[in-house]
């Protein structure tokens, strides 16, 4: 009840602020009968320069700056519900991104994500780097389906591109403040302009967000979980010493120091305190160690140099060099009870160096991009579970080193003005080494111990402590073949066959080399699509159908304690269809409707491990649904903008997102399942005619729907509990107000309008 009261109060405040900005005599202006046209959406996902998304023969969803603001999309995880067949969750600070049923639940040391996130062309190697807040963002593009030719290794599910605003000679300054329930405060500031007009430009963006825990802890004196306390800064320097050179230096740093939204819930009665919240996902019972529970500290930083040499009117040479460092440390209370059972310390420290060279050609009858790529990564991972009742500690600290090189080319021949043929090929070579260091020892301190103390009693298990080194080499050709036919200017048909590759790796907790490594997974994707515009660009309708043929799909299953298994399911097949529609039927009214159907199943997986609490033996998972692959995803939105006599405008926006039933384990265990659910978001706002002031009020998840975004079988079975899944919960109902102020004389140009950005073109 208090949350509803807080929301109403905040909305009232926003309404009063909006009214204060209006003159008393302001009345609604009578709208014109002429509907608006859908604006052109410009994307760069094809790597050959800017192109109209309706003429780009790939499944791609684009979000402009306005749409990101209005839908409260401030990081990658917020995209879920707005992109067809996209599912996003997390384990601790580690992101899990699935597109069309393809993703990875093993996102820690020894393995890589299945969907890549790139910021201005730089690959973010570790999953916990993928959830950093957006800074200085002009556009976000989500490329659905394998991108093995242009984006290479680990883009087997797809790619999310984050594109920054480029600094120019024009002075631009913006400040945004958002307030909400749970004592939400978010501040975003941006400034850009010329240091030396015509030669040197700079920009700086700063972001900070905090809110109180969403989930209360019923254990007296203990903090709740799922709060926010993070921020970052991003600086760009753009240097143009000559007409043919455009060089941009980018530096960024972000820090999160907060309490995670990953926690454990009991499936069966245990003791009176924990039993009191059995089935209640608004509360947790986390006592014992660590205190506070689920504390996370994550740092990301990097520097990149992006240089474009214009060789002539047709050719551009691009060099993209980057060095990045990332680290995360999480203390997880996995007991799910008010007593000490299990605490887990996780750390990861990573550094990466990458270099890419592109030659881009745009001729009258032929476009192409060809390139060389090198990537080096060193990743130190640590996991230290403390199982209190047994006085048992496990120290697992592997180091994985990766060196990957690739050469690629892709070209499109314009056979006729209406018919194009695309052929591409990438060849990747990858070498990985894995150094394991694992120790089982007694811990009688009654609290978490990260490293074995000098006097620790090493358990007399054969081979303990376990140390070994192993390496693997992977080779992968990833071709693409495509056809594109445009019978009219407003209709484009395309078909493609693409191969994707996800590198192999190592199970971080394996004490011996036997069974430690797993093979790469590969996929052939076959896709057909139609992109169309009707009624003088007032209706946009896009349709995509796809079929995936997987081999050696990597599947992770938790076995209890610190143990997990990663193996290669024999085969899997995914097929589906995606429909995306946008329309402006009336002046000021923008409507979108996206619907996707997905049938993703294991076609042969006969030895899937049985998860805890049974945790013994295997089961035939053939025919089961892939994890995090809901059969239906639907997004509906409508925005009505009304012009005022003063030239100002007001808008009302409503959104509905539906995610179908999904499983989080290959056995399709009912304890690790989330039934389908729908979310409703509402917002209203006011903008001045010069676009210097914006005020809005918003409510997200207005029905306060409870659902899980991930679940993992219980490690606490080792400690004597009746079976505990670790779960990741959604955010509850939130509401607030937002104020944005532009200090510039002219607002920066946007590449996507609210209506166009809400249109995801497939």
C-alpha cells in the first residue's frame, strides 16, 4: 500500500511540475488530420557504413536516444521485452543473454558468452562487463541470429551494438534527474563541443544511480538485497587534423558497489523463520555469513583509439585498437535460511587487448568490407564455497588465457538495381590455455575464507590439491550467403544462410583434466524475411522466419556444491517467426506491435544430469525445450503526442510486454521454470517547443508482477537443506519522475524518433 501511495505522490509532483511550465491559458491544440510519417531508421550493423534498416537484409532492432529515455532503458538488461526472442538474466554480476534460444548459462572463468556486446566496435569479453549503464549513447542495435562472418567468435546468438554520440563543433549540454520510489536517484550529465573548432572536439558523460533494496530481509539486523549503487564516466576526444583523417579516443570507467538480486529460496520447509516466507518472492531470509549478503563490487575501464582514413570517395580504412580491464567480486549468501549453511566468494580479474583493421569499399555496383582481427585475454577466476556444517572449504582458482586471430571479408554485388547477392567468409583460429588450482580443506572458523590459511588441514583426497595445465586449439570457417530482391522502393525480400561459432572452453571447477574441456558449438542459420512500408510510410510491417541446425550445443547443469557440468548436447533445432509492425494512423499517434514465436528443442540429448535435490543419474532430455527460450514474446506500445498552442507538446505512452513460459534447466524441471507473464508500463510527459525542457512521470510493472529471470539448482543440498534453487528475481513496481534540461542552443540530432526507434525491423 505504501508503494502505491508513493507512486501517486510522485506522479502528482510531476503533474504539478508540468502545470507550472504551462501558462494558465494553455489549451489543447486541435490536431491536424494528416498522420505523421514513420522516420527512416539508420543503422551501421553491416559494417559498410550507414544504411536504412529497411534495406538492410538482416534481423535487426534499433533504439534511438528518445526511445531509450521514454522506455527507461539505461542498460542492456532493460532491452528484454522490447526485442523479439530476447531473454536476459544474470547469475551474480554475470550477464546471461539469450537470442532465439541461444545463450550460455556458464558465464564465469573458462567459458565465454554466446551473444556478444560491442561498444563502438569494441568486444566486451566478460559477461559482467555487459551490464554497465549506457553512457553517451546515440543508438542501440540488436542483431538477431548468428553474426559469425562480420563479428566472429561467440556471436552465435547475435550481437548487441552500442553506438555513442560523436562529439562535434556544436556545443551540446544536457542534464537529467530521475527520482522514484525505493529512494531512487539517477543523475545523467553530458557535455560536448569544440576545443579547437574544425579540428578537436570533446565530450564527457557522467552517470550515477542508487536505490534502496527491492527485497526485504526478515532476519533482524540484516540488510535486504537487490539495491543499486553504481556510476561511470566516459570521455571522447575527436581529432580531425586533415579532411581524410577522423580519429576518436575513448576512455571509460565504471564502478558498482551494491547488493545483488541473486538469492536462494527453499523449495520445502526447513525452520520456522524461513518457512514463514516460503513461496514469497518479495522477502528473503539471509542470515549467517556474509554480512551484508550478496555484496558485489564490479569495475570496468578501458581506452580505445578509432581512426578512419578516407582513401578516396569509395574506400575507407579503419583501425580500432582497445585495451580493457575488468574485475568483479561477489560474496553470495547461498544458505536461503537464517542460519549459516553455505557462503560463496566469487572473484574474476580480466584484461584484454584487441586490434581490428577494416577496409570498407562502396562502389556503384559493389560494396564490401574486409578485415583482420586479433584478440588477447587473460582471465583469473576464483570461487571459494564455505560449507559451514561440514567445516568444508573449496578453493578453485583457474586462469584462462585466450589468443584469437581472424581474417574476414564480405561483399554485396548489385546485379541489377533490384537484385543483390552477398557472399562472406571468416576464418578464426583460437588458442586457449587453462591452469587449474583447486584445494579441498577443512575450515573451522565458522565464516567464509577466501584462500586456504597456512595451517589449514588439506583433506586427504587422492590428488588434493589439484593443479594441472591443459590447452586447446579451435578452427572455424564461418561463411554467409545472402540474396536480396526489392521489387519496389517500399518492399524488400531477402534470404540468407549463415554459420556461427562459439569457442570451446573449460569447466572452471573440474579437479582433473578428464572431462574438464568441452568442444566448440556450431550452428547453421537459415533465414528468410520481408521488410515493407505502406501508405506513404505510415505503416511498416516486417516478417522474419528462421531455422537453426545446432551441433555440439554447450549445456551447463549444476550438480550441487561447487560442482557443475558443461558438456555438448548432440544436436538441437530452433525455428521461429517474428512479426514487427509500426504505424502512425493519426496525427501524433504512434503504435508498435512485435510478436515472436520460438520452438527451440534438443533433438538429441540422452544424458542430461539430474539436478538437485535428486541430483543422481541422468535423464533423456531429447525433445525438451532449450533453457531461457520462451515460445512467445510480445511487445505492444502506443504513444500519443499532442501539440499545444505555444508550440510545446505533451505525450502519453503505454507499453505491454509478454514473456512466455521458460525453463532454466535442460531437464525442464518444474522447480526451475517460470510461467508466462505480462508487464504494463505507463508514462506521461511534457516537452517545450525548443526541446530544452522535458518533464515526465512513469510507472513500470504497474501490476507488481512477480517472476524469476533465472534459477539454478541448490548448492545447499551439501549442507543438509531440503533443496535450494538460487534465483534471480525481477524488479517490483517502480514509479517516479524525470526531468531533462538541455543547455545547448540547438539539440543534438537524433538518429531515431520515438516512433521510428520503437519500430524493430526484422
